């Protein structure tokens, strides 16, 4: 996952809800820099962090990673 372009859905849902990186970081007790790294692919979150984002935004982990919900096609 080193060359990923970040968590596409994380950035999408955050902007859709008009939340700043700082608001999300403070709400979830993580640093704003970490959130930025996750969004831009400089760092990959662990499973617990993905679950935290998933619960916070009420979207699937699949959505956070790909920007779309999983479909069985």
C-alpha cells in the first residue's frame, strides 16, 4: 500500500460534510498531520483507525479506501 494515493473516500466524506482536518483530528484525538498523511497516502492507518473513521463518518471501510461502497458485481 506504499504507493497508494491515500484514502480517497476519507477526503471525500470529510469535504462533503464540510469538516476541517482540524475538527476531525480533535474529535478523534489524532493529530491533524496524521489525518493529512492518511488522506494523501503518506501513511496508512491501522485497522483500529480505519474503524474509527468508519464509525465517525458512518461509512464503510471500503468507502474510505475507494470512495465508493462495495458492490457485488
